[in-house]
């Protein structure tokens, strides 16, 4: 089974896909903050991390224990390691494990934590 979740909101846009059976993580295709929320002058802080928290929650919901895998732009690898507790697989591929997922869910989805 293959599923895809594409959503838009006032804070950003995300496209998440996952497979059941042989894939034990949720793959995030793209996460983008809305133009008004980019950088330190954005209307809201932590939009990207909030969107990754949503992906982690969806990963729990489909039985992937919060694991989220994504491809990072080179200049954001260190940022994602620091802000999302993401772990590098190779130069661009990163993942958030169950522990990182719980931390993001508790911080950004307080009603879920």
C-alpha cells in the first residue's frame, strides 16, 4: 500500500508519503514554510520543525514508530541535526528516530504529547 498526504496551511506546505509492509519509516518529500514564515523575520517561529512534528505524528499513526526519513539540502544538514535531532545516513539523507519524534511531538503538538 502506498499513501500520500499533501497539505497546505497558512504556515507551510508538506508532502509526505509512506508505504506499509516493507518500509518502516515515513518519507517526507518536501517541507516548505509559507513565504511569510521564512527566516528570522517570519510571522511564526519554528514552522519547519512544526511540520516535521506533524510528519512524526503521522509516522506513529501508520505504525512506523515516529521514524521519518528525508533528503536535506547540504546547507541545512547541521541545522536539522541541531533543531530536529535528525541523524545523517549519508551526505544528504537524514532521519528522525523515535526519540527525536517524541521530542518534536511534545514540543510542537502539545495536545498530542
